[in-house]
C-alpha cells in the first residue's frame, strides 16, 4: 500500500459554473432545518428530566455511544476526509457505508455537505465563506457574538443560496452510488433512528428499552453530534492556537478534539486539507485518523495522504 502527499483540496470545477444556486422550496427547507434543530433540543430536556427521575440506564448510554461513534465517523472520516478532501482511497462498499453513516448524522446529504465544505475552504473567513464568524460581521464584542452565532447555526437559516454542487461536488454527482445515497438522504436519516431503537430493544428485551434507546441514541445523539460539528465552524475559527500559517482564522482547540474525532485540530487541517491525519502532533488525539489507520492495516483503504515533517516545518509559525 502506498502513501500520497498532495496539496489540492477540492475537485476542479468547470469554467463558467456558478458558485452558488438558489435554495429550492426555501420556506419548506427552513421549516425542515428548524425541526432538525428544535426536536433534538426538546429531546435533551426530556432526557434530562427522565435521567433526574432515575430512568437512565447503562443500556441507554451504550446505545448513545455506539450510534454517536458510527454517525460521527461517517461525518469526519466519510463526508469530510474521504469525500470532501479525498485523503485516502477505498472500495465501493466502504464508500457506500461511509456515505450512509454520514447521512445518519442528519447534517445534510453527502453532495450538499461536501459542496458547502469545499466552498468554505475556497473562501475561508472571507466574503463567500458559508459559515465564517468573521466575514461580513461588525467589529467589537457584538460583532463577535453575532459572528459566532452565525457560524454555529445561523448560517443554515440565512435563506439566500447554497454552494452549487455542480461546481463544488461534480465528482460526487458523477458517482452513481453517491448520487443515489444523496437523493435518498431522508431514508438514511430514518435508519439512524431505527438503529438505536433496535439496539435498545435487543439490549433490554422491551419496547420501552427500544424507545429510551431511540431517545438517547437518536434525538440526544443528533443534538450532541450536531453541536460538536457546528463548534468546528464557530469555536475553531475563534479560539485556540494557530501553529501554522493559513491565511485565515482556523485554530486548534484541544479539548474539543476527542468528541469531534480529531476535527478540532482545525488549523492543522486548513494548513494541509488533504491530510488524513488532523492531529499532526504526537499528543494530538485524532480518533478519525486512528480509524483510517486501522482500515489501512486491514487492507480496506489505501493511498492514505500523509504530510512529511519537512512540509510541516515549512509552514509552521509556532513551535510545536
């Protein structure tokens, strides 16, 4: 198995292709997004009340951990490192699996997610960035709060336009499998709810156990994973260390890294977008990279992109 090292981040776009496209059925889209954000928030309140009443069991936490890990890996290793930045190569079956697991996170279809993230890299912290806390926001503390709110969640309700998949995700649109998974996104989001119900039922042998599994491994898991992911867009462009010169405000936020599968080494990532490992330092925990390494040893992935120490040193502005 060989390694690759390449600087490119996104698939090339054809000349004259628009960068954005209008949002179809804008009112419906806004309502769906509001429900996706609001329902897990309501579930957190319900789960907290039930836990306070003594009805939280180890089976619920196990279901939460399992489904969080699966869908989280789908986003960070699948949506992000594989499909957006092509940090490694793998088989058709593994690609399909990662596309489905990422869809279970309910953060949008794989084509939409990839297009948005590639546009973010093209315009990072400049006008045109879909979710920068800095671009087009006023200075001072009010501007900072407004920018953080916009980057964390507000950008999803801006009601303007979206990154054009025809420009930013042409390679995914041309992939029959990924096109199918993207078009059937609601089905896989539903699978992400059926799975925790099934796990809860199997672990407890009761429908009640299935329902509490659905609560914790479904709604609560979606809430936690969403806000972990959203924090990369907001907190990791505002707080933390900047060991590499990137020309934007991307930062490393160590405490956030474990629960985001290593995504919070965000300055590292913006310095080397195609790197399969985001935690470049010896003690920088990166569960996403561990999974890729495990799959590589199992001969399930290959051509993993690694960044040489020389390239890291050339771009480093702070001592490790």
